[in-house]
C-alpha cells in the first residue's frame, strides 16, 4: 500500500517543529532575562525608597552572606548568615515580616528541628531564625531560611515588628 504522506511533507513538518522549538527556547530565555532584570530593578528601587525613609528594614545579601538591619539609610546591626544551599535556595525579592514565633518547630522531608529560636516568617515557610545546631555561618547550607546565631536572632526579633520589610538580593 502506498503511503499518503510524502517524504517531502515529513521533512517540512520536521523543519516546522524544530523552528517552533527554537523560537520557544529563545522566547523563554528572553523572558527569564526580563524577569531577572525586573526583579533586580524592583529590589534596587525598594532599597532606595527605604533608605529615603526612617523606616526599619532588613537587607539580606546572599553573595556576601550578610544581613543588615537598617533604620532608613543608617545601618544599625549587621551579622553573618547562612542562607539556602543550591538545591534549596533562599527566595530573592522584597517581602515583609508576616509572623513571629519565639520558638518554632521546623520540619521538612529530611529534617525535624524543635525549639528553633526567634523565627520571623517573611514568605510562607521562609524565615529568619536562630540556629543552635550549627556554626557554619557565612556558608549557604540551609533549606532556604536565613540562619543567624541565636543571640543575633534575639536582637533582630526584638527590633523588628510585623510588617518590617525584608529585601533579599544576590
């Protein structure tokens, strides 16, 4: 029996599908770059706005593994942190402290840590909190949260209130 689809049409269909795939890849890359640039721009604009105010705010720099507490343009406290590792990264963006717990239990697939001190949640399960179980501050080793030494967590907990902006950048 003779095929109804000629080799010419098969070749044209393959070329069409390849061009669609390449176009989708290019568009995806461009959209990723636009999203990354717009996130960086939003973060930068928020920092400028906060520095021009007298508002309390927290800046987290993932590259330097540093947290700085600000009152407007004046840094009032700075500490070394541990942020999320590559497989469980810390979210980048502008957030606000949504809830606070003096002691929290944090659970995940491969961890269950009771009595986590001075947790300040800024996005769902992401928080700034004390870490008594390690001393590897300055290295990204967490499941996405921002770890600080318990005494620093206490200071931040007492200083920040609900609604305090948290700016996380690379």
